[in-house]
C-alpha cells in the first residue's frame, strides 16, 4: 500500500479531488501555504494499492497545471538611505509536488 502526498496550487485542488473521487479514490485535503510566494496550496493525501499509483499520478498530472505569474520579489536588507525599486519577475506556479510513501501499517477503526 502507498500513501500519495501531493502539494498542489489551491486553484487546482478542487478539480483534483473531484477527479480522484470520481475514479473511486478517497482523498483528504489540508490547506497549506507555500514558503516562497506565501500563497495558498493544498496538500492532498490519497492512500491506494501499489498497482493504482500510476493511475493516481496520471490524475494529478492531468489536473494540476503550471502557470506563469508576475510577482514582486521581497526587498533585500538595505542600509538607511538606499532606494529599492522592485521589478516584477515571472515565476511558474501550480503543478504538483508529489511524494509516494510506503505504508507500513494501515488500520481503520
């Protein structure tokens, strides 16, 4: 048995959970915040048999797309009197970061 933990953009989370449940998987979603952009993410947990892992990964890939977003970088540490003019930069957001973990023991009470 495997536990698939995927960290996805909050815009993609609902679509992914819908796709997982339509395919017969159970999923748990936890709202999380990313460290770089400080934006909303969702961490989705899905337990499944080893043979179903490729199908779950395919659903994640189909429902979690990367997109480009303009962001203002955080200002550097500056000395008094220095001037900082932020220039927006393109960054890719979205997609999914996925961990597939072995489940040593599973119990349902």
